[in-house]
C-alpha cells in the first residue's frame, strides 16, 4: 500500500522530537530532483535547459535515484493550454524568441507544439502538456512536484477556463497519483490552497542546495554545508539539483 505524502509528512513531524531527544539519526528524506538554472549575469544565454519538463528528464531523475521530480507549468495564450516549460520566453527552443503567454499551443505562427529544445542535454525534445507530463511521472513511479510559474497570474486572474486547463489534469489524477503544488506568486499560491487543499508543497519539501551556479554547474561538494544544515531540521523531503550525489551523501547520516 502506498502511503500518501501528506500522511508521511505528518508522521515524520510527529516523530522528529522524540528521535531528536534520543540522539537517533533523522529519517531519510524523500529526494526530489530539480534541473537547475544558472544565476550569474547573462544566465539566459548560457542556460542549457536542464529542467526535467519532459519524459527524458523524468527518466533521468528516476535513474539518479529521485523519489520525485520538480517541473514547471505555464499557460499559453489566453490560458488555452497548460504546458511544461521553465523560461518566460521560448529562449532555448527553436524558432523566434516569443513569450510563452503570447503563443498558441498548436496554431498560428511559431506555435509552441512544433518547437524543439535547441541546446543542452535534451536537444530535440519537444514541449509537453501538463497532462502528458503527469502521466509520464506516474508511469515512472515518481512524485510530481509542480511549480506554477508566476507569469501565469494575469491569465488566471481573468479566465476561469485557464483555471480549468490548469486544475483539470490535477483533479483528474490527484486520487491516484502523488502530486504536490506551489508557486512563488502569493496570489497563485493562495488560489492553489483553495482549489487543491492538501496538495501544497509547504515545508514538506525543503530546498537543500545553497550555492548558486553558472554553466557548468559546480561539483556537489560545494553544497554539503547547506545539506548538513537542512538535514538537521529533519525534513520529510528535499529538493536538489544533485539527486544521485545527495543519495550517496546521505548514506550513514539517516535511517
């Protein structure tokens, strides 16, 4: 029987004080893979599109030992399609550079469905819809962690159909698939809490990396001070750009 993440989180929270009092190692957290993005000046031009917003990226995260995978949800023009893409524009895709929110999914000049990733490890991959991505994450046996990007806010504020496009695939699957949600936009985060109670990421999955990077990413060892500090807080889950290295680092540090 699969234990829902929310139940696992509550159990871990309840047991943490007792474990800490006895000096026992913390319970091993769930590991969520994240593709990463360079932070230094000129990042957009150097970004190698590492985000696992497609089946190839999902499979990579599974191969690296992740329990779950974080991916990015956006809306096309007028909220007509929920799609998996990180950047505000089509930077990193074939074709002219356009805002995602200005493009139709499969119609018009430069439609999103016909474009392909143009650089980096996933060159040639296409953009996938939210429904497609969720189905593949479920088939891979991974927990789906979705960030609704803040640029969707203007569309969601004015369109109930856009909310249907975003929430529909989640509602259809949330009873049979483990899904967590969040947004860095406070208004979207509040709406997600009302529309999908119990699915918010909250503190269930903590960001554990602490060193920003440029391309190419630094080695994982630079992250270990933050990893140590985060693990001491006994999180139920952690989010990292280095899932395989983090798994190896955890050995002997948790039970």
